[in-house]
C-alpha cells in the first residue's frame, strides 16, 4: 500500500494481523511524491510505483519508481530506479 501524503510505499504482514498487530508493518520505502499506483512485475520481484500529482502540490512531479521487493522486505535500500 502507499501512504500518499508521506511519499512512502508500505509493506504489511497479513499473517501478523491477528496475532501481532502492532508489528504488521514490515517494509517502508520512500518513493516519489504522492504514490498512488502499484504494479508487480518480473514474477513479483519488482514493484512499480506510480507517483501522480493529482492534487497539484507545488513542485511535485509525476514519475515512476521501481522497487526491489526482496530488498524492501530485508530493510535494505530498495529503489532501483
């Protein structure tokens, strides 16, 4: 999921929702401004994030970010481009 106002891509563990809800957030990757679109590619190893300035924020741009899913889940730098 994306957190549009904070410019982050967030990853949650569905398995922890019932047993450990305080620790469901397992990945947090800063992407471009106002991320709204997501698409898994390369057999689920990459996530393309679409940033879209639909609310007209000053100096914001529309772009794409490619994120390594494995690196994000490991807490490592994950934006590939």
